C-alpha cells in the first residue's frame, strides 16, 4: 500500500469518528478532497496527506481543541500549499480562540500573498469593525473591489457600513452598483429602500421595497412595507399588504391588528370592528378582542354599545382590560365610586395592575382625598406581591407636591432598597437631591443611572449641565451633553445645555448657533433666553442681548431670577 492510499484509509477512519457526534454549528467536512487549485499541483502536492490533516483539524475543531486543530491545518498546508480551503480555516480558528490580533496578522500576510482573494478582505474588515476601526474596514472593502469590482458580498457589506456611519450618499452609490452587478438581489433592493427612507426619498424607497417583495415575498417584509406606507399615509397600499398576509393565514393577529389600525386611520370604524369580530370568531378569544372593539365603539361615540360589550366581557371572562376600560369610562362620566369599584377588581397578576393603582391614586388625589391616596400606595408597597417601583415614585411625588422633600426622598430610598437598578427611582432621587442643594450627591446617583443605562439622555444632560453651570470639568461636560444631544437631537433643553457649555468654553459662535436652535424648539423657557442674552453680550450683539433678557424677564416666574436678568439688562443700558 503506497503512502497516499494508506493516508486516505486513515483519513476515512478519522472521518467516521469525527462524524459520530458533530456539533450542529459546524458543517461536515467534504467526503472527498477538493480538486487541486493550480495546474500541476497534483504532482507537487501530497493531496492524501493534506486531506488527512484537514480531517484531523476539522475533528479537533468540532470539539474545540483549537491548538490541535491549528497544528493539523498547518501540516495540511505543508502537504499542499495551494489548499485554500485549509488556509481559510486558520484565521477562523484563531478567532474562535479569541486570538483576534494573531488572526489579523495572519490575514494581512495572506492578503500580501493572495491580493485577489476577496474573502480575506471580508474577514479582515469584519475584525476591524469589531475593533471599532470602521475606517480601515472601508479601506479594505475598497481594496477588495479594486480587484473584484462586481463582488456583491463586498458591495453589500460596504453599503451597510456606509449607512451605519450615516454616509448616505456613498451608501446609495454602492447599493446601486450592487444592483447593477446583479439586479435580482432582493436584499440589495431592500437595503437601498431602507437607506432611501433615511434620506426621505419616499418615492424611491417605495419602488425599491416593491421590487424586493416581488423578488422574495415574505410576511416580515410585507409588515415592514405596510408600516412604511402607513407612516407615509399611503393607506391603500398598506391595506393591500395586510390583506396579502391574511390571505396566507387568516388567523394572523399581527396582520389583522395592522389592518384594523390602518382602517381606523382612514376613519373606517365599522370595517375595523368587522375585522376584529371576524378574528374573535375564528380564534374564540372574546376576552382579548372585545375590549379592542369596545375602544373603537368609544371612538365612534357609541358609548352604550361599548359599555354593554365591556360589561359582558368583564363578567363572563373576568377581563382586567375590560374592567380598566370601564373604570376610564366611569371617570369620564364623573362616577368615581364606580371607577374605584372596577379598579379594585384588578389584581397584582393582571397586566393592567400598575395602571389601575395609578388611576385609583389619581382619582383620590384629584378629589382632595390626599391621605387615602397615600394610604392606597403605602398598602401596595407593604405587600411584596403588589409592590412596584412606580408606587414608590408616586408616593415621592405626592409628598413632593406637599413640600415634604425629605419624606419623598425616604420613599425613594426605600424603593431603591427593593429595586436597586430601577432607573425611575434613581433619577427622581437625584432630582430631589438637587432640589435640596445636594448637587454632589445628585451627581453620584446620576452616575449610577449611567452605569445601568449608559444612553440615558437626561442623566447625561444633568451631569454635563451641572458641571457647566459650576464651570468645572468642562471637557467632560461637553462629552456628556454631546452624547445626550445625539440621542435626542430635537430637544431644546438639551441644545440649551450644549450652547451653555460652549459658552463656558469660550466657543461663542457655536454657543450662539445651539442656543438660537434651542429657543425655536422651546420658546417658553426663560433660562434659554437668559443664556442667549449672555452669549449675545459676550459677542457684543447688544440689541439682541437686550431682546433676549427682556424675554427672559417676561417668562421667569421666580422674582429672584427676574431681578438677576434685570440687573444684566441694566448693565447693558449703562454700558451703552
């Protein structure tokens, strides 16, 4: 038996062992060696030897013996240096080991040796993205396209990356190049459609969505398109899509509810009721569907029918949703006793429990029964089954309304003891600490909020603005506020903070720009006008400064703040 035959025999034995219990995440290795990758390779390479070690490496990889797998793959390459199917296994194993740096080094060297292999660029770009080096990933994609300009995988990845980085014009060019390479790629049309939505080319987006659906119909894509058409008030097209989904499954609640929502937007209340009635009869779930029908009846001012339906569902199916809706109706009818009766029927296991307790508390408070409202909430937080973070927050709010800040803080701290990671309790406690003038303690609590919720715009803004107002940590303050503005770019109060920190940093033109935007978004906030007056003063724009201060004085309710703004205005008049 010659060497090749013997090694193939051993490989076959090893292959059988490897396939005995392969993990589902890995495909089985090929049943026979791939053909040689270069002319004459058969004479120069030992294919049997290479394939034996490839199988050995695959077996080791299956069972996460990665060092052994790498050693086997290395030997396979020694036996056949042209075995690309083996070579490409090596960086993947390195990645599985967590050795991304070594994988990058291996790929960079491989690209030097085989610069026309686009798969190497794709994998290396993926690693660069993981390392937050998107710029290098873009360079690698472009380099791959230089060698293979019509590679659809590279074009798609590059287009997606441009989109994520909001480089929309470049992304559009790439996606259109992708479709020129292959017009039948439905995902090319889909990603282009999503991009066009972002740049508000709704006509183009609709066309691309339609083409994507034509090429690859799916319910999920139909849902996405229906939502797109609904948001753009193309209700006729949305209806067609929901009906198309229902034709495939007439019990699909998501599609029926989408259809109902669209009909309601079109003012077709009775048609919406008819669809829900049909779904209820099919599914046999009146406890779920009838409250929705009742809400539509209420919308159509058919009060008697709504109440009759809700009462029936509440009595026959003990529907908490029906009881809650009946309570809301009773409140509208100024029948608080009836509302409270319905609310007391809703228990802690019902999805409407929190809303029910909140409404009950509000009824009591608004009718002047303050102590009963407090008692209701105290009873709720005393019971572990009923206790909710919201109830502690409501207790704090009731006491804050009465000026009992210390008592409010006590309830918040009690709530945090039971729910240490609750954002609402932590944030509200920080605000009350600030009210007491304990800003350092407030900042500590806000930092805890950010540990749990790093993208909490209000917490970011509070810390950043407080530092800016105290004229400390200005660079960090700017970072915090910029992140808050990125999360809520159309919030006037956040833009005010951004303008204020720019002012503190001496970046006056930027401060002016942001504060002028802020007053457009929040025209009734005196603090923004006050800040803008300070900026105009620093820029020696005296007339505009006077106008800003006067507007601040008009809007301020606190006499102390009015006086401070008048002092600034007087200083301008004295100086000029």
